C-alpha cells in the first residue's frame, strides 16, 4: 500500500492461501470495514469453498444474502465447472452457484447461464436497484452465453454473448436481466463493472467488422451509451472515477485503446447516448497478448492532493505511471 502525501515506502503484506495458485487466475484479495470511520482490516485472500466445483480459471466472491450481512464469510458465489457429471469426460461449466461454505452445501444456482470459465462475478455497490431504492439485497453482474470469437487475445477464443444481472436475497438467486447481443457481437472481456452509484453496468462489445467499443446499460437492460468503434482490435476497459476537483468535477470512464499497439489511455464522458472522448494520452499499456489477467490498473488519490490519478504501466511494462488530468485536458505523468 501507499501512504498518501509522504515519502514512506511501499509496504509488502504476506497473504496466506491454502488453494493451488495459477498464474492465469489471480485470487481475490479483500478487506473489510466495519464502519465508515473504522480502519479497514488487513487484506486477506478469499479461499476456495470446501468441496465445491469452482472453475479453475475464476475465483469465488463472498456475498451477504440478508440485510444483516453477517453471513458474508459463509456465502460465496462462483462459476461452476465439472468434468464428470455425464460420464462422457466432457467438461460441463457455466452455472452460477450460491454456496454455503459453513455447511458445505449448495443453496441455489442459475442453470444454463453458460458463464465464461475465466469469468469474474462482480458485485454492485450496496442498495443498487432499478428504482434507486435500497432494498437490502445484493445485485451482481457477469458475462454468460459463452461463444467463440476469432480475436483470441484474452487467453482463449471464447467470449460472451449475454450480460446477466442476478439478484441475491434470502439465500436465493433471481435472474433479473439476460441481455442478449446480436448474433455477430460479443462481450470481449472477463467481466463488466458497475459505476459507483450502482445504476449503470459498463461493458466492452466487439465484432469482426467494427472491433471493440464501450457500451453501458441501465438496470432494466437498456443501452444507455455507446462509444466509437475501433475498426479492429480491443479496448481494455479499466475503471470509472472522478478525475477533477471539487469545484471542477471530471467523471470519466477510462480505457486503453489497443493496449498491444496504439496504447492510448482514453477518458470518456458517459452522460450522453454517444460517449464523448474528453481526454487522451499515450503510450501506456495494461495487458499482454494471451493473458487472462486484466486487473492491471487502478485509480485513486495516491499523492494526497485530493485529485484522483489513473495508475497504469508504461509501454515497456517496467515502470508504474500515475496520470493526473490537468485543466488543459492533458495528462501529467508521475512515476511510482
């Protein structure tokens, strides 16, 4: 971790993990905070649930299934995989399972989700609902409808044709939305993400004619905004944050345009139906061809000046760079 506003060095924290680690499946690291004024707990790695058949390319996600939230260490969501169910040796995968790790039993599942074997389940901010009310349930999103796609830069040639929104409440899973793309399009990535207010889901869509573009949806499954086409190649969708000041806010969706070739860090405005490119700077990368590891960038205020930075790798992948937007719209670079 970095200590804001001082020259204190980066600290290393040793994390214990009892399951087998794979280089193409980073584990989920989490901290917990009891109250807004309390310091977060030390980071821990989420362990694989006992006796559950979890995809070896994904990881489980802890989830609270009640308004109390005290069951979060016992309840986990994961992508199911099994190589022996029908006796044919065929790998069966793709259901989304809610697991009670305390009692070692399955509570519920979404059958036929066809989730990606390397897909990640993402959890919305607390209280996310289609009408903006806090209903004390948990909303999650993931990619389903696994299908082939010829670009093959994210570890395999399998991407997704559906965006799934699932509600978790009282130890049950309810499929709220299954958003199907046109037949030639795919969601190119391992997971979508929610904006901080929990009312928008952001994705990367692609096809063989137009390449990749950013696309956001509301919780009713309707397209809210779409970005420009590439022509060919991939956009690495990174995060959504405010990169301005209190007096001059600058909320932006950030991606890297073709991290293997053009390496352009882009900042988009999500407010309009056609995403507007506000700022861009180069050359930065966030991905190596063929890798499933996509969580290679972060945003936040790392120098204590109350302005958020985008933190990415330089094009040689030997230095970590922090990019802060200036009033001119250009990026100012620092090195961590």
